């Protein structure tokens, strides 16, 4: 049982250590940030306490010493320096190594722990008073354990503060509270009665409500009793008023600014009715009667008399002449605030369940089987022609689609979790190579299947190391080229249909194509004097074992870089493209699918066999007359949109026998930076494709990436477009 708890602790500790690395890198750039200093201390404090609880005594001992140093930083006795950040990062890595081993193996790390502890003590020693007394254990308070800062006594105990100054400070705080955002969402009640002529001024009040809705969660009650009979109605006038409930972090000024241009001609009140703080908000919100009394809709005595008789308050008030819309507005306020409080409480308590990736994979597999079964049910319903069965099939299809989308979303994680790891990589390589490099990220919120992200890590590491070593110049060389001394690497991710485009871009020297060509000639990859375009030269980088480094270093020179990148990305069903400008830098684009489990495909037929193209790579479908193909002979080209389109005949690739139809179809796909067509007998249509592995015997067949089961139970092969293009070029199906 203890092993189970230890494993849970490991998972949580790994997340804490990842956060620690991220915060330390921020702190290195912003050493005065008290918030980040406190966050670093809290992480180490939590790791220390939890490690001791679950038997990792060596981790707890080491973390305690590191925590003592961080406490000295927190108390202002020593400053944050690059040396301290580097030392703390080493400590973070050491803790990670200890956690990777069983708790009982901690003793073998004692020597390394002691060496690091001595370095921490040496770093703090100059600031201790008196010298040589060692580091005292920091006091631990409830506020520290919960992540809250203690208030300093200097603020609360300041003697004889001038009254006028206190009033000024109070007024300033109040004014600031009007404009600044709140730490937690607050709920405003907004009573808005626009002037009758608001429509004549060109203002649509509904658009004002839409603007409020963009700020948070909005509930609205419209009062329409002022609308006159149709015979006396002026369509250019506005007779509607609204009672609005808005839960947002925005300040009161930001809320009122929505009504800036209509406030003078309208009746407007904005008041905070609920302002929860931390976890102290789980008490029940005000009852219906109290809300009605506070709003002035009913007298307190009347509510009390009804309460004594234990009658239904709302019904009795309506019978007593209270406007039902007022009661409805009060009920809406009660429901809105309680809903907002529950949502905030869930967020504060991190209401989530940790599920192993294996269980998620099993769930996706089961959903895949369900999708396949749904396709068979749909086909059976169409074949039988029974209306009742068709209706059930369509409902089942809708539910299966929703279940598929929700299940797949469980495996989607932001790519920013991967991006954040590379800040440490760039920092360490900068020191090792003697270069000044800053890494920037765009699109960290872009989501990908976790299985895709896991396999994306190594290719990105290769690309960043290449940029640091080969692309970015030394500071002196950048200065001579009139470039900023500090170079930049940009990591960017963005959605593009059913794919994600990940770009690694640097502002270095760009590719040295002459050197690449010379190296390729030296290794016999190309013949001397062979005519090559810039794109052809760039493609040489993907040759197995290719490297332009003269010496093998810890960073590069072993020839296991770009070919590994392409192999990994193509294994994901993606593509790699290089764009480089001499003197300005290099950009490498990785286009990868969102998920590897269920994809949208285009089902085609060749002879009796069925094949599936990934729909994300398909551009269009065009017709090919059989006689035109015969006239072309061995020249597999066709005119398409004013361009020459090379094509591949799948019958030839897969040796399919039988006669071709008079009119064939060409599926045009984008692969390896160009368009290429694949000739098939017939295009069947879109198909929701559940990817199945082919098994060991067929795993290495080129041009096939998997299989799927069709509605009738037959099997269709999923085509690997990238491999098919390479195969076609090698076998001279397509000549340039």
C-alpha cells in the first residue's frame, strides 16, 4: 500500500519540480520578484514535508537545507543571483534523480547531497550574523503551508500614524479597488434602465449586454411591463429595463465603462452583492426574502409574518401584490451567486481526478470499437430500410460522435507543458556555448494528443540544439554583422485544420549551403557538379548520418540530428519543411496530426480493395479520363489549375489486377512541400477512421501506416502519404 502512496507522491513532486524550474528561470530575469521568491520557497517546503511523510528521508534532509537558504532569500538576507539560481536548479535536478529511485536507495545519494549542501552553506555564510553559527531552521506557519504570505508587523504596528495620511491612503485604496481586477470573481448587480431615445442615438442595448457577457458569467432579467399596447407603441423607442448579474474579476470602473456613452441618459446602478475571499465563501447565500427586502420590493415585516405561518414565500407575495418579475429576479440572483460560488470553490480546491494514461488509452480503444460498431449499425439500417432502425442509428451516431469528441479531449494537453522544458535547455546550452540566447514561445495553449506530445519532445530537442550550435553566431560575430548580441529562438504552435503547425525559428546566420553541398560531395551523397536547387540542398540535411560539424562535441557532430527529426515526425504522420535565409536565420516547420487514435479520412477504392487517405493531407479530387492516361504513356503528369501535377497510379504501386474504369479519380495531396496526385478507381467519401495496428508481420510495409474496419466488417488500409511519395520517387513513378 505504501508503494501506491509513494507513486502518487512522485507524480505530484514531479509537477512541483517542473514548476520550480519554470519559476527559477523567471526569477533569474526578475530577481526582485517577491512573489516568485515566495513561490520557490513554498515548492521546496512542500517537497520537504511530503518526502519525509512518504519515506524519502534523504530527499527530505536535502530539501530542508535548500529551504533554509531560500528562507534567507525570502527574508532579504541574501539576494537572488545567477549563481544562486544555477545552484538551486542543480538541487532541483538532484531531487529529481533521488525521486526516480526507490525511497530506500536514498543513501547512495548522500555524498552528492552533502557536496551541494556545503555549496549552499558557503553561499549563505557571508550574510549570516554572527558568522559561523550556521543556518537556523525557518519557522513554519499555517500561512506558509497554505501558500499565503504573513503580514509583516511593521505594517500593523506602525505607531502614531497621521490621521490625515491614513485617510488619504484609505481613499487611494478605495479608488484603486474601483479599477483593479479582483483576486477572485465578484458578483455585481447592475440595474440598467436605458432612456427611451437610446435606439434613436444608434445604440443597441443588447450589444451592451453582449459586451458584459464577454467579461464573465452573465444572467439577465428583462422588465417589459412598461411596453405600451401595440396601438400606442413607438418602434423607435426603448421601453425595456434589465436586472443584470455579472460575475467577473473586473473592477467596478471596467463594468461601468460598458455604459460610458449611455449612462447620462439612463438609470444605472452597479453594486457588488457577493465578494468571496479564498475558501470563506461556502456558506449559504441570502434567502429569497432577504434579497427582496434589500432591494426594497417588500417590507421585512411582511416576510416575517409569512415565515411564521410557514407558507411558500414566493406564492404568498405574488398573492399579496408583489410583481412576479421581482421575485423571479431575486430567485435568479440567488441561483446565479450560488452557481458562481460553487464554480469558484471547485477551482480553488482543484476539483480534478488523476487518471493513468493507460486507462485513458483503454477508454479510447473502447470508443474506437464503438465508432466501428456505429458504422456497421448505420450501414445495416440503410440496407434494411426500416425507418425506426434508421432513427435509432442516427441517434446512436450523434451520441457516439459526442462520446468520441469528449474522450479525445481527455487526452489533449497544452503544448506549453513541453515548451516550458526548453527554457532550461536553452539556458544551459547558452552557458556551455558562450552565446547569449533568449527563447520565446507563442501558442503555448495549443492542445495536442498526449501521445503526440510525448513523441514530439526529442525532435524539438534536436532542432533547438542545432539552432544553438550551428545557426546562432557567437556574440562577436553577431556584433560584426550589426545584429543584437542576444539571439532569439522562437517556438510557435498553431492549429491548422486537423493538424498543428509547430515552428522552430532562429535569427542566426542561416544555412551555409556551400558547406552543406561540399560535405555531401565528400560523403558521396551527391556527385560533384550535380545541379541542385536551394531546396534540394536543404533536403541533404535529412540524409542519414549527415553532419557539417568537424568535431564531435556534447552538443553535435554525431550525425544523428535531422534524419531522426524527419523519421520521428513522419512516424507521427506529419511533415518537416526548412526555410532559410542567409544572414537572417532559419525556420523549421513541423506539421503534425492532432491525434493518433481516431482521424477523419477519405475512403477510396482500387479494384476490390479499400484504402483511406488522411483527410488532413487531401486538397482536392479531380477526374482522369482513361484515354488521356493512355495518351500520356509513361509520363505521369496532368494539367491542374494551370500547373503540372505529377501523379502516382495506386494500381501499379500495390500490383492490383483487373481493368481500370473509363473515368478514374485523382486524389491530390500535399506531401514534402509539393502537390502530388494518386490515381484511384473511385472516391467513396469521408470516413471516420479508427486506426488499428497491422501487427508485427506487416509493421514495416512501406506506404501503409495502419488499418481500419469498415461498416461491413471488411478492412481498409490507411495510406502513409509521405512514405508513398518517397517510394514513388525511388521507383521513378514520378520524375522531376
